């Protein structure tokens, strides 16, 4: 990567980590996805139960295969099973996991985490349930405000819908049509304002690079 670009990404990562730690999250930054993977796996002890939120970033890092092949109790939501009742049941059990690993749709400059879900399993577990939450996010997730976070989520939702092959109007147009169809993926939106209630529960690894959507 261009050295000057990298320098600016690191500056942004350092700044947001400082803000997130002030907000009582446990944040750190790394320079590459590979380093993020090492940090992430260092945080999880062998034998722990682990769940995953849907995340392009984590998929790109190959985390699913690592969890499948490692010494973990993995609540594997990516198995080829019917959504009802099998995958929904995995989502339910995931709420009791030792660790939830996930991405985040947006991080504001004030350190708020903003997310929209289709099923709600990810946002529910980020808020309460799993003993630990580990979030991996590239600096492209940083936005100025909560309004900008909502805008970002609207901008990326058509790509997410296309990725998971949902038949929604936005997969035809490329932009949000505020649909009312059964396959709509934008159903539950949450803002996590800080990590103070369960200090240290939410750990955030910022990668000084652009990852996922
Ligand atoms: S509300 Fe519907 S049309 Fe808009 S992004 Fe979400 S799924 Fe697509």
C-alpha cells in the first residue's frame, strides 16, 4: 500500500482507538488483517464456545474455517441447513456463547457503534448474551455522526443483500427502495453508545486498512 495512505490510515486508527477506550470499550489497532486475525485468536482460549455475526470482513479473513477446524465449540451458522428451525436455533444458542465475533456497520467519531440486522441475532448478541464480544473493523467504518452511520448502512445494504442472494428491490437497482418485502434485510437497528455497563466486555480491533463493505 502507498506509504502516505498507510500513514493516514494509521493516524485514523490511533485516533478512533483512543475515543473507543474513553467510551469504556477495550480497543486496539493493528496494521493488517493478518495481524487482526492473530490478535483475535489470542483473545479466545481453547475450548471456548464461539459464535459469529454475519460479517464480510471476518469472511475475508477466513475466520469460519479457523473456527471449524480449531479447538472451539463453534455455533456454526454457515452450515447448509434450513433457516427454520435449524439456523434460528443456532442463533438462539449463540446468545449463550463465551465469545461473539463480529464486524460493525459503522463507528462514529464519538465512539458509537451503529448496526442494522436482518434477523437481529447479531445486534442482540452485541448488546447482551455472549460473555465477550470481539469486533473487527476497518477504518472505512468510521463516520462523522449517527446520521452518517445510518446513511452508510443504507448505502451498503444493497451490496449485503446481493451478497446473501436475497431477492429485494435494491439488488435490482443498487440503492435502497425502503422495501416492504419478506426478504428485507434492514429490520433491526441498534446504537451502542458505550461499553460502561459491562466494562471490557466489548473488545474492538481496528485495522488500519479498508475492509469489507
Ligand atoms: S430496506 Fe429493502 S430495499 Fe432498502 S436496502 Fe434494505 S432490503 Fe434493500
